[in-house]
C-alpha cells in the first residue's frame, strides 16, 4: 500500500515536471529580437521584434523604439514584410530601414517627429545594404545588384548560362553588385558610384551578412570590399578599396589580393580596422587588423585574444576596439587597444547573441546595446552603460517563455514565479562526458539545432547537439 502511495506521488510529480518542460510547441511562442541600434543621443534603442504568424507561415517583424532610462516601448512601424536593418540618421531625426515591395527589398525613411515613412529607392533587383552619409548632406549609399541586361528577339527566351565557379544551387548567371548614392528625401535619381565586372560581396541566405559599407567621418570616402567576380567560388579573392565619392576613383588599402573584408573607419578617420585570417591562412582563426586610412600595411591587434574574432567596433576614443568571439560555451567580449593587451568585459551568465557576428551597436559615449540569452531565458535586449558597468536587461518580451517569470523593474526583478522548462543543452566535445551549456551558447557550426536570437531553427547536421526537453 505504501509502495502504491509513493508511486502515485512520484508519477504525479513526474507528470507535473514534464508538462512544464520546454517542448516543441513552445518554439513558436518565442519572440525574436535582432539588430539593436542606439540612437545618436544614446537615449533610445531601435530594435526589430518578430513574432510567429502561423496563418501565413512566417514571422511578422515590428520596429520598436525602447527608452533606455524608462524601458518604455513604442512601435514605430509594423505590417512591413522583410523589415530589417534599421539605421539612424547622423542627427537622429530620422531612421531608415529595409522592407519588401513587390518582392524586392527597398529603403524607407521615417521621421522620428511623427508621420509616415517614405520609400526612397525603386531598385529593380532590390537593396543589399545601405549606410547614411555622415554630416548634413542627407544622402544614403546603398548596394544593389546590376539589372538583367536587356535582350530582344529569340534571345530573350534563352535562360541558359555557363555555371563556371559558382554555387550549384544558383539558377541564373551571377551579376555584379555596386554602390549607389541617393538623397534621403526620396527626390532625384540615384547615382551609381562604381561599375565593372567585379562586385561587392553579396549575401546569399542563410549565409552571413555581406561586408558593410563604412563611411569616413568627413563623408568623402567609402571603405568597400572589391571581389574580382560575382561568382561565389571567387569570394575569397577580395581586397579592401577606398572609394572617393566625388571622383569615383578607387585605391587599394593594402597590397593584399585575398581574404580582406569588413573594413571600418575609426571615429577620427585616421585608421581602418578590418578582418583578415591569421597570417593570411584561411584555416587559421579570423583576426582584426588595423592600419592607416591613407593606405599601407595593416597588422593584427587581436593576436593575444587568440580566438576566432566575430566582430570589431571602434570605441569612441579611436584608440581601442570592442571585439567579440566564441569562447568555450559563451560569447566573449573584450576591449582591445590597438597597441596593448585586451581586457575582458564581464557579462555574468548572459550569452551575447552572435549567430554570425555580435548582434550589437555602440553609442557615441561607449555604451553598448546587445541582444543576449541566459540559461533560463530566451533572447532579450541588454544595455551596458560602459565596458566596466553591469549589464541591464531592459526588455521582457519572452517573459512567458522563461523559467523565472520576472519583469525588469528598477534595480531588481519582481513578481518571480518558478516554472520548470528543462532548458538543458549538451554539446558533444569528443569526450565521454557531455558538457551542459546554455541554449544561447550553441553556435551555427552546422549543428543539428541553432539558437539564433531566441529561436531554435533546424540546420544541416554535422556537429551533434542534444536539447533536453524537446
């Protein structure tokens, strides 16, 4: 009788725990947060928030403005297919973003004082990326693939092309992508700044974003990446070029002809940081190289970090960078002087989101806005007032999906309610013992399941990962 009584108790407890564990039915409830962007005055953050739309089998994004001090939220725009890449104007009076129009991505600009956004591009091939021009010129540079050449007669039905050194899934001949300049008020015609058989890097989903445009602080030059051809197999034949916007002249930053990417002007315009594999060997880790913006040799500044560096952002002083890299089962952040040793930024149990690179932006005073997850909480927005400050969680979009259901308020969490989601992940390390890690620490190295911005997504299997509770 006692055995039956205790068995019933154990079965009831097991049922209660299993019912509260995180299951596949919870995946669609996770709210995705991506691409936080600090306003120029540092008082607010624009971020893309996406929720599941089961009826249309997609995610519906909104652009949300969050006040840093009060955590108050305001939806800036919604019902925009493909909404992404929100970027503040230099004066903070407007915000531009990408959205889909008739299946093509275009640039929209929205006044922060109120009113509707307006479309400023009508690219027939869609926009890859864009960047506001510094200063008061009210212009935006963007990258778009060249249009299909016009043909007449029977040839217009000929869709055959030579595959060459190209991705096997592409169904048409690749075309170059080039830089354009357009007025942010939508008036006038966009001006093409580059041309030729070469191309800027193009992102093919679900690959990493292409190398962003980087303006010099005076708005006279653009640092871009030049790839010898649009064929995907030639993507490693990439070198950084400095584009004079008025004359259209290009000058190489260094003498290298391969594997240079992600150039970034320093705040004072005197240096350029960029990605380059250690010693030029692609089988090595990626490092951050720095050199004079006038051109010449660049050298690694992250050798002592000894990690595969995912991103670099200049600190306001122009003498150091914030860099990030995978570090064991988490994402490491360091302040890296251009001529000194790195200093680790402590994030505690927070795992900064870094599906391809660190999902973050830096303000003019060195503050940092980033998305991150915790062992019992999907991705939220965090704010770091300085590299030595304690990170603050300033959103609670996934409160119903966290183990400790709390609401950020003042200096602590209130209204705690304990539930058991069983968020337990194991990463195969080649040893007999498995290592328990945070779900947010899994990285998209072709693992069975990827945790990106608060969402588990299936991906091709090469490295095994087992998620308990699914």
